[in-house]
C-alpha cells in the first residue's frame, strides 16, 4: 500500500490562552524575555524559558469562551511536535501531552509521552483525533529551567496521493551568497546545505486539490512555515520544517475537471 505525505500547516495553540503552572496547578512566573508566546510563533530565533524553581512545569493552552479560535472553541487535534534544540535537563526529564474537559485537569488523558529525550531530535507524534478545550504540555523531572524553541499542536493534512514524475524527498541545495572576484574567482559566503521540496502534481480532482489548497490557506499564502513529513510511517524521525518563501501557487486547470501544478519550499534551519 502506498504511503503519502502528511502536512502540519496550522499551529492551533497560537490562538489559545496560555498559562504556566507548577505540579499542583499553582501559577508560575514566566520569563520577562523568553515568553510563553515564543513557543508557538513558528520561529527558531525565539524561545521559551520556564521557571528555575519547579521540577514539574505545566504549560496550559485553553480555548475558552472569550477566545476567538478557528473552527470553534474546543479544538479537534491529532498531531504534536516538539522541535529540536530544547533544554529539558534532569536524569528522568520527560514531557507529556495531556487533554481534558476541565480547566483544572481533574481528569485527563495523555496521548503523547516522551522519555529518554534527545535535544537533536524533532519529535513528531500523531494520535487519534479528539476534540477538547484544554490541552497542556507537562514536563517532569527537571533540575534546571526548561528551554523550548517550538511546540506545535494541530490537525494535520493527510494527503491521499503523491507527486507525479521525478521526486526526490532527500533533495538538497547549496544556499548562501555567491561572490565573484574581479579576477574571475568565485566562492560562497555564509554557505550551508538545506533540504528542498519540489513536487509536481497532475490530474488532481477537486477533493485532492482542496487538500493542497488548505495547506496554502493555512500557511503558504502568508509565507509561514509548515511541517512536512515525507513518510509518516516509514520515516517517522524525518519531519522537515519548510517555508515556501513567498512563492506563488500555480495550479492550472486541465481540459476537463482536473488540475495540476507544483509546490516548492525550502528547509528552515
């Protein structure tokens, strides 16, 4: 059976009210510089830093009556991502995603548990979709203040088809500034390699095109970053953080009722 890519383009918790709690749901004071909002701003240039005094810390996202949230108040979600380069220090440090129907989490379920954490890894985890108003990231076993660059929680776009023609999910390119010297020399400045996504699609019926259009609506048209996981089952540790860098979306009509076009995006380092 063919396996097709999944895309996470909207971080639902960007539109939630967020608070920082300790192990008994008492309020903790967020850092004055490395704020809670930095967790969900899609940037690897900003980070959240927690309280240095609590061994267990709970980041709670609430979709409340006063909150304007796309799709309603309680959110139907199925995908969690903890980005790399985090600091969760402690011999038994672990992270858990919980959801609940009550603000105090008197009863809750835990669809995602992360132990033996490796800061060099991106943790993409899927779970059975559930609609809840209250969600939290519960971090235990800490010995120093936690530091996290990115957390995503959303509903992924599950493609039912793949690209047409030649497609290399591991394609790379050299990025940087090319410099030509007066005597004909050439070199790259600030040179690095990055993964690229170049995918062509043909003969898309309306339902297939709508999936790609939802990606564009949620992230692409505004030049926002999104996660693309090439093969969710066979490559679960290879999620790519991509941005289309403002390129246009061009999907032309063919003769008849089908469409075709291409997506191009570049790895966010």
